C-alpha cells in the first residue's frame, strides 16, 4: 500500500511556543490530505481537510488561526499548532488520498504532542 | 454521511474467525462502507471497503447485506496482532470524501 509519513513522531514543547508537524505522501501524489486529533481513549476527530494549493476547510469548532494548515505541494502538508497550551497535548494524525471518488485513505503513524 | 453503530468490544480466540458487525441503517445509495483498524498508539490502517457486493482481500472479507443496512467484517484466522480498535465508516466519496470515525469496536484476540 501507499505510504504516508509524519514527522516528528513525538514532540515536547513549552507552553506558548509553536510546533510544526509534517505529513508526506512518499510514493504517491495526494490530492487531499486530512488532519485528525485523538485524545486518550477517544476516537479520531477530524480537524480539517486540505487540497493542494488551496485553503484548508476546517471542521466546526476547530480554530483555523490556532491550527495552521499548509498544503503547498501534492506530497506535503504541514500542521502548525500556534501558541500551544497543555490542552493541545494530543495525538495528531494525518491521512491522504490519491484521487477523487471512493478510494482508501492512507494514514501517517501519528505525532504525539506534549505541551508542558 | 450516515451514522454507524458497532459493539463496544468483542473477544476472539486466536486462529478462529473474527466477525465484526456494523449497522448503518441510514446509508444512502451512493455511500460506501469502509473498515479501518487502529492498533494502540498508531495511525489507522485501511482494511477494505465496498458498495453493495461482498469484497475480499488479503486481510479480510466484507459482507454487506442486500438492503445495505448492515455489514460484517470477517478476519478469517485472527492472530494476536489483530487486536485493535476496528472502525466501520460510511462515506459518500467524491468531492465530499471525508472519513468520520465513531467509537469503533475493540477486538481482543486471546491466546
């Protein structure tokens, strides 16, 4: 199957700083990428959908100014958590699809963010 | 997208078939059924998807009822490594492609 890679796998940052998470599709061009957040013992919650070269579409309740998403190329999307606070500590996961229509999404391995 | 209902947890003996049910009674004609699983602290892994015909791949089989209101994911010979949370998701695809995860079923495969 296709490979989606996230970097870093885990990060610890101080409260008030910003953290950038990268999501790359290694062997295919991703028309659409998705960002999820998962708190302990909960399911994945979709944060936003991004298409290459256009602005991300955020889900209701997700602050677009706090969670900056850039999808500059067909193989790279980034999520920047700005002015992070302890409540932003979570497992962030990206996924990517190869095309339109009904196709499977491939997920990254996730990034564990801890804000201290 | 239609809502899905799955049991919270299930147990299965190693080597036996694991049958995971999913109800999606409000599914519409253009919505597919997807199955993913998530092993602890990892990203979800795609398993299989289908529209109305039964599907089989190297990982599993997907049985969809004729009225499409429910489906069953079958792992034919469960191993300990199949212990994970299994998610059944209904998605209409196209420009509205968006996978919304419910709570899923925690499958525990016992030795």
